[in-house]
């Protein structure tokens, strides 16, 4: 594996992984541990940067994702559909919708299909917010991976999918 110079001085190192594995007398691949540790550290940093980014528009990452999901699905979804699509709990969706509703970006209304349930509907103001942030958002997203060629981005997407497929290793009993 080619190792590029680390631009984050606080990032875990191969030597640290080797020391930790040796300390506990484990038979683990230090490089695999290093890749996982750096991926987790990068994910945390990207998450924090995303909050700053969406904060410019009065949103959080979660609120943006919910608005975008609604827009991608005709502007209307049930809370359970939103939760499933976003990979979060119904309680999380309720909190996100409460805030978006206060800001006038979504409304709740009774479901036409299920009179007992509600649907969340993207308002014109919500759609406008998405249009307003789109040029800056997509420009910054492109810049985030601007150091990668098209081929490298394709490889990265493949590798990322394979890593995500192994994510259960962190959560299963």
C-alpha cells in the first residue's frame, strides 16, 4: 500500500497501532487497524466540518439530509419512511421535523393513504432553501474530493462500499 504523507499531525500512526497491538498481546494487522482508525478519525472531522458547512444556511447535516430526501421523493414522505431512508430512529426524525417545521421548511399533514398517520411535506420555503444552498454546497462537495482524479474517485467509492459492508463488525454482539 502506498502511504501518502499525513496532513493531520494528530492522526493515528502505524507505530501507534503496532505498539497498542503489542501491548495487549494481540495478533492483529497493524495496517488494517491504522486504516480503520484513520477512517474513523476522518469521519469525525468530516462530520464536524459538515455541521459548520450546513450551519451557514441555518441547517444541520441531519436537517439538510431530511430536506434533500423529501425533495428526491416528490416532496412528501411518512416519518417512518424518512427514518428508514436516513438510517435514523423515528425519534430522531421527529426532532428534525420539529425544528424544520418551526422554520417553515416542512409541514405535517394527515396522510391521504393512512388517515391515522401523518406525512411530512416540503414547503416552498424548504425547496427554496435547498436551491439557495445548492451552488455553494455542491461546489464545496466537489472541492472536498478535488485532489482525486475521476478514476481515484471511482476506486474510492468501491473501497468505501466495501468498508461500509464491514461496518457491522463494530456494532454486532
